[in-house]
C-alpha cells in the first residue's frame, strides 16, 4: 500500500462531511499517544501559550528532580529524557518564541544542576548543542524579543 501525500489527504478531507472527519480524527488519536497529545495542544492549549509553557516547565522540573548526580551515565539518560520531552512539546507548539523559552529553561536547569558539565564530554556537547539551537532560533524572532532573551542567554555561558 502506497501512502498518500499530504496534498492528496487534504483534498480528500475537504470532500468529507464534518461527522466523517470527526470519526477519522478519533480513530487516528486512538492509536498513538503522540497524536492525542498534539490534538490536546491544538484544541485546548494553543490559545494560551503562557499556560502551556508553564505546564511544560513543570514536566522538565519533574525530569530534573529524578537526576542522579552520582553517575554521569545515569545523569545523561535522565537529561536526554528531559530533552526529548522538551523537544516533543516544542514540536507541538511550532512557535519559535516557545522554542527559545523552553530551550533556555532546559539549559538553565542543566547548568544549575549539581553536575560538573565540563567533566562529561557527552553532557557538555549536549549542553552546547542546545545553546547553538537557541541562538539559531533566536535569530528568527523579532528584534524586541531577541533583546528580551539576550540576558537569559548570556547567563547560560559556562
């Protein structure tokens, strides 16, 4: 079976009545948690981005609370999990300002953890990649927003 292109799916959905579209969406959401999370964002959270960002920050905090600072191996696994969570919710939003804000928060949590980041090459590389990603996304924002985030970014350098 060949998968239809996005254009083909869009044109076919335009011909369906609203009840049929709802049935298709419910069936799609039933199979993957990620689809359900995205639909939840689109229906309930997209109109209040500040609340959404705060909810994601709580999830990031929960991940960092589980951080085992005695072993770099276990710390690395926990940090990667927190980063996956952060990136997943950034992807749902699709908003560059949200991306910058959440990545800055992630980097601040990593920097403020009990870990000596420079002692682990993997964790240090992960941290610096996020700083690069922040700077890249920051360039796409309006100048006023760039200025607002500059102070936060300057505090992230080790």
